[in-house]
C-alpha cells in the first residue's frame, strides 16, 4: 500500500501539474523544434524569431593576449620599457604582478585585412582570410581576475559553482534535434579547462541539459562498449526492464531526475552505434582534412575537434563546446603564443569556411574567445603578461551578427575600454537573443527564486546585430 506522502506526490505530478507520462513524451518531442522545453519551470516557446538555432563555442581557456592578436597598440610599442602612468593604475587590481611593472610592447606585427580593413596580428593569417565573416568585440569586460572563477563566469554568468552553463540554458530553451547524440557535446584539447565540469554542467537544471564530454581515444563516452559476454540483445532486454522500473518510480515520485535517467540510458544505447561513425574522420575528403590542418585523423587536437564540431551539428547536436587551455602566457609569451596560433588559427578559420560552404553559417552561432585579457605591463622578466579583466577581445560569426565589423575600443595602451563596453552578462544576453530568447524571461525556479543565465544583469548589445 502506498504511503500518504507517495500518494500526494503522485497526485500532484499526474493531476495538479496536468501532464502525466504522455504529456512528458509530447513535451519532449515539441522541445526538439524549439516550441517547449522538456522540464518544468520554463513557459515554453521562443520569445521572438531566432536568427540562429545552434552554437559552436571555441573557448580559448587561459586567456589569449588581445595585445598580440586582435587589438594593436602602436603607442604601447612606443612606450615599451617605460612605467605606466600613475593615474592609470588608480584602484587597479592585478592577479600577480605589481601594478607599476614596466609596459611591454606588442611582440608581433599587425596589418589590415578584408574589405573592412580590420587589423589582425601576423600570427593569424588564416583568420585574416575570413575576417569579413567575423564580428570582433574589442571591448569585453569581466569581474574575475583568476582563471577558474573567470571561466565559470564566462560560461555560467556567475563565479559561483553550481549554476547552469550557457550550453545547458540553450538546450533547456531549445531542446535537442538529435535522437542519436546528446544535445550538448564537449570536446577538449591541450589542458582542457581550469574551471572543470562547472563550465559545461547543468547546475540546478535537470542533468539531461548538461554537456557530455566526448573523448578522443577509446570509447568516445566512458563505458560505452558492452562488457565481455553481453551482446546487444541481452543489453536491450536489460534496458527495457530497467526502463519499466524507472517509469514506475517516476509515476510515484514525480522526480524529473528519474525521467532524465531514463533518457540517459536510452541515449547511451543509441550512442553505441552513432558515435563510432561520427568520430571516424576517414570518411572526410583529404581536401577537408588539409583545410583544417589535420595530419593524423585520430590524434586529439583542436583541429580535429573543429571538424568534429561541424559533423556534430550536421547530426542535430544543438550546442558544441571546444575547450583549449593553452593561453596562459605569464612568461615565454613570444614563443608560446605563436605555437598556440599554429594550433588554432587554421582550424578556426576552416570551420567558418566549411560552415559557409555547407549553408550552415547563417543559422549557426560561432564564438571564439577566452575568459579575460592580458596586461599591457610585463611579467616574467621581459616576455610575459599577467591576467587583465578590464578589457579583452572575442570574435563571433554566423546568424544575426554583423560581418566584417569591429565593436568597441580600448585606450592607447590596451588597458581600459573607452568605447562601447560589453560585459560578460551583456554578451550572454545578446547570444540568447540571437537564439530567440529574452534573457530576462528564460528562467528556472530553484529554491524559491527564478534564476537566469544573466542573473540580474545584462543588456542587449544592439551594435553587433545585423
């Protein structure tokens, strides 16, 4: 006999909520087309017509130096070795260096590219070829000065652990278009990310919205292969029995995590056939591999992950995030940032070109950037830069964005934003807008409060919208 508590839980779930198991199934199907989300708390539907319907986020963890890549400062070069103006440092908080360290001029030359004449570093020859497709924001700002909190802020809108990531919010709002693959896939290269799984987790959203890391060797997802002695027929019967038990528990308890568990088991079963084909780059033309700079198709590289990102969105994955942590040049800046660009410049540009040629760029949102910038002052003798949260650069491409456009500007030393500042919250508000959502209305109630990606902040950056 059911306890009173379980009877109430079942009545509330099946009667008062007015959904039931059939409703859950219908709601999930609708969510794949962006008409509803498959968990309670979201009102459902796009808030306005979307300009993009999927995302590829190339997160350059470790913080690339805007001064060597995107934001040329001839005055900084002229003042190389001098002390920064005292008034510039008033109230300044550095991560490691003394604020009155000497200025360090840019280590590489810049030139104008594209029809718009956008200045880029000589380290980015491939990005220069696609610059007319890009929208550069040179006026980014953030609150955090160290890697883990800054990465988590950039990806979740908060420096605190436990908040849903941008990818999780996207999947919550739009649902997935794929029955064979997770809606949110994570690919890593180099050192991955200092912020760990918090950068792609679901937080207090149901776990089905979190990012699923794919590995480069062995099973793409851990424990995907059957153990010895278990064939597909035995596995199918086992899963069917387990699903019946979980559905009974779901009907009694009404816990959305049980529904997420049912979905996860079924997805894992389908992944056994879908991921081997996905990860096999031998199907790609040699010209494509060359365009991305892939020399060993099985080797775990940023280039391989860029090509996998295109293959994933072609198969209906809603959000693909690449983490590449290699940009923390406190010393050896000249050598290391050159190598970083050799690893990332060609495949980043190839992805833009590939998406455009396949007709996917117009409704795909592509993001490239890290968690903050680097100081105009030197660190590590004469060849390094410290963390700098007052300004940095990201670039965007794809649906709904201006192309061949630069937004915002920094001062003559690349120290402060002087035109059109864009905070992390403003960027996230704008990205959600492009996906069809008002960032103030895409909410989830948790512990008595309505939460959102931008918390209580965020303004739409009208200047970058096409």
